[in-house]
C-alpha cells in the first residue's frame, strides 16, 4: 500500500460536497492521504498535531451514530477543537434560519462545518453564505461522499485495486445517497457497477450513469467481486414498495447459502446501520467475507484525510 502522506496531485478544493464533481485523480488523492492516516490509528498515541488551532463544528439535522462520531474523533486525532451542534435544542426551535445558525457558528471561529441535512443541496447552499470549509455528511437522497470514500478505501486495502472489479450494490438504491456517491466513485476508478433490488427501489434511469440494473440477485451475485448491501430505509415508509419484509428477504437477503454460490473471495460491505434478518443474516454479517468493521476503521482515516485536505494543510500530516 502507498503510505506516502502527500497526495498524488495538489489538493485545491475548499469543500467536499460530493464525488460527482471530483475527478479520478482527486478521489485517489483522498484515498492516498487516508492511507497515511490509517497508520496513525495503530499507534499507542493516536493523535497528530496537523490541525492544531482549527475548529470543526458538526451540524447534524438528521440522526447519526457512525458518521458524527467518526468526524468528531477524526478532528480530535488531528488536534482540532470540535463541537457537536444539536438542532433540537438550538435557536432553530425559536425560528432562526439554518443559514443564520451557520453564520453564528462561523462567527464563533469555526473553520470547518460538517453538515448532514435531509434536504438535498443544503451543503452546497451553505457554501454561498459562509467562508468556512463545508463537508457534506449526507444531504437527503443526494450524496454521502465520505461513506463512499471509506467503501472505496476498504475495497482497495483488502483487494489491492478497484479498477476491473465488479461491484454489486444491493437494496434500496432509489433512496440511497450512499449508492449515488458509490456509483460516481466506483465508475471513475474503473469498476463495473451492478445495481440490484426490487424494481420499485432500483430506477432503470440509473443505467444512464453507466451501471447495469438487475432485479435478480441470484443471477448477478456470482458475477460480483464485491457486494455492498444497502439497508431498507424504513423511515421513508417502504410499506408500498414490496409486499412484505419476508418477501424482500427471500429475494434479496444475503444468506449463507447465497454467499456459498458466490465467488470464494467475495468481499461484503454494508454502510450501516444494518437490519439483521432483512438485508443479511447474522452469520453473513459476522462471517469471513464481511468487512463491515473494516469500513468503520477506514471511515476514521478517510474523515481525517478530508478534514486535513479541505483545511489547506501542506505539511506532513503525521
């Protein structure tokens, strides 16, 4: 693995809003930088002074465990000051606008705003009103760039490459910001992408991006080197899009029997939270093909890299 801390191209972007706008070289620059930070997590002292004096605010308007915690820990490991914003107990409940809230937080000295919001395009809008760097931590069903980046890093670290691999995205593609970011990243890095799920959850229109769409998991699973299992987003009311959970699991659930019919070195990813017994069984989630916990570890390195790069740092991050 390339542990060179310097990205292969100069990083010039102030924000990270999505993978659709990034070039192949920019994506690789983030992955290379994340590789260098991966080593930091193996030390006894898991902290570097790269962002000493910087202030990172997490502005989350949707529930989150892994992403919010990962960004907070990433900022702390870079020696930045970090603060979590809680919308439910903020002045938003008194009628203050989202933009005014962000401007007030910036006035407190925020250098980076990590934003998750249910409305697509919110991080992009924010960049027009603040001077701080903005990182998209998920905007509606649009994009979730750091999740896709950690998926890419996991594949590259465990398989040694991305180019030439066939990656299946299985599940609720239509509502998934993770799927959209993964599609952009995987295709730019030379992978073949197969989207699989019920017709009501996998729009044929996504074929225009360069993907293959299938409604038959048993047909496409043997073709895949990697399968990324996306959860059914029950909070978006999925009662009408398939007959029952049992029927969905019968057709699209990752079981031990299905995995046995796949490639022997199949790599299984799942962004979480996972619904055991819906998208996959416990023995598959915890089995030898699973890299779910590797994704969590790699997510910390990716978010350290993104914070470091958008902050404009030029020195050795270690």
